C-alpha cells in the first residue's frame, strides 16, 4: 500500500491538472448542460487512466517500463481508437482517453526538455531522426484530437 501512496504523491501536479481539465472539458462538450449519471463512469475511467500504467508497473514489477515506448504507443493507439469508436462503455472510454492524454503529455514533456524522443524508441532497433520523431509526436496529438472529437459526437 505504501507503493501506491508513493505513486499518487509522485505524479506531477501539472499532469494531474491538465488531465482533469481535458476530462472535464470533453465531458462538458459531450453532455453540455444536461449530464446524467453515466458521466460518473466516464470520470472514474478518466481518473484511473492517470495512474493505470504506474499501477500496472507496480503489479507486474516491470523494469524498464514498456509503456513509454513507440511500440506500446502504436498498439495502444489502435486499441484506444477501437474502444472510442466501437464501445458504449464510458468507463473504458474515459480510461483510454485519459491514458492516451498522459502518454502524449509525457512525449511533449520529453520533447520540450530534450528535443528528442529517443527514450521512446529504445525497443526499436533503428536510429529515428529527431525530425521524424517530431512528426510522430504531431501524429500522436492528431490522433488524440480525432478520438476526442469522435467521443464528443
């Protein structure tokens, strides 16, 4: 239980605030001024999405984390797109959108501090130029925007 408390305390305040804002704004755009009880499932999924990877790493004792890799991101993007476009489960949609937002936030943070995403490509046996990494980052953001729009509609 101490490790879970540590995970909660170590999460960046800016990440928590931006994720909460993202989840709230999407919820507002989807339900406008007439929310119903189902919004709670969406919000709970969104809240779990913030800590989901950390909890999975703790449970499965995975070192180094496979979650911050381009391989995981590509597979997750496909799964999240399927869930958002095909599932009526608001908990799952909140979870994947929040998780996707967190992955994008991590990429943006790394790009802004290091001007590279090399750590995301360690599972790939190739030297990916920074310009290509940047366009992959833009593509990741664009896919999240598309999924968000699909959810709102």
